[in-house]
């Protein structure tokens, strides 16, 4: 297949591109600047979608960038980097003379209301109680193309674990120094997925004609993982203790209250439809996933 990937040069995009190319697919990125195997967002809006069989959107400003203050301007950037890029791709798909067969959008489990006890499947309600849930709702709405023959899939991703980026890259130094620990109470659920599995689910959604609708991008064992368990397992994978909890006030001081809620609260999310669709996880359990990443 020829696959067009928005945000293909980012953390998840690099893993997906590698997987798709290893499976014989051709990949064209949509990014800020054009180049070899790349078109710019401006080119997309002027010239339309290149001839392709599938489109994926992974574009989005890193919400948890600790170097960016949580301000109105940053909020607008977070929203437009997701919603506007999704709208641009959906518009290009709708206008294509030969529409692609599949259209996959990766959003987040922030759609579901944080709870220490509730469990969420792909059919659970959510999407309208805080900044992030409303962001996911408008992001997913932007992907809809009424009457289109293109098959649509949305993957709601948990915290993506992998080398060279994502959540772990910011945690490794304190944990390696023996200064890591749970955030806040440590009891909050920690919905996670290994980057190879997130790329694998997207690839599965592209290749399997019967897959459509919502898929939860979380590991099967993630509903049983708390933030405290994650901290212990990461420390164990590094051969270090995890003795120093990060107090909730410190997390709020660094990230601001709205972003801190993503770290101090969590959702138990089950990949029910993902498993029913036939996807087989490479890293269903946390210890093996972390061992692969920090080895």
C-alpha cells in the first residue's frame, strides 16, 4: 500500500514508518516542510492528497512538554496541531478522485473520565468533562467524512512507552539515579502501551479490511497497572530502588493543574475491540515491555 502519514517524523511516526516499510508499504510523510518522501501541509491543502491507499494522522504538539508553560497560547497550539491537521487530511480524502481505502486517526484515552475503579471499553461514554476529553471529542469529530467510502478507524492510545521519546525519556534520568518513584498517591491507574504495539495496531487497522470504528490502544494488562506499580517495575528494570514519591503539589507546579491531572489521575482502559479484531500484542505485560525499552 501507499500510505500517507501526518506527523510521520515524530516519536510514534518513526516507529510506524519503520514497521510499514518493513512490511513492503510505501510511506509519504506530511510535515512542516516538503522533501524526499514528504509533502508539506501547505502542499496538501493546495494540491490535495497524493495517490494512496491509506492515510494516518499522528500529528500533535507534545502536551507534556515540561519546557512549555500551560498557557492559553499553548492550549490553542495543542488543539490546532491535532484538530486542524485532522481536518486538513479529512478534507483532502473527501476531495480525492480516488479516495483511499483506509483512514486511521490516533487520539487518546483522555476521552474517558479518570476513575480509580471504573473500567472502560471502546463502547464507554466520555468526551465532555475537561479540556482533554473535549479535545479528543473535537479531534475525532474532525476525522468524520460523511458518505465517504473510506473505512475509518480511531485508535485511542494510552501512555506510549518506547526508547528515544515519549514518557520514559523524561523519567529515565531520575530513575537511573535512584530518585524515581510514584507520582502523587501512586494508586491512580496507568494506561500504557509499548510503541511497537501502537504502531502494530495502526498497521493492523490499515491492512485488515474488517477493522473499523474505535480501538483502545492500551496493553491487555494495563487496567491492572497503577502509577506506583509502573514506578516499581521501571526501577526494577533499571536495577534501582523507587523510593521517592513525587508529591502532587510538585507535579502541579511543573505542569499546571490541567496537565497534572493526566499524571495524577488515570483510567482503567480495556482493549476489548482491539483484541476481538484479531490484533496480537507483542508486549502485553509491563515487565517485558520495560525490559525491552531500557535494556
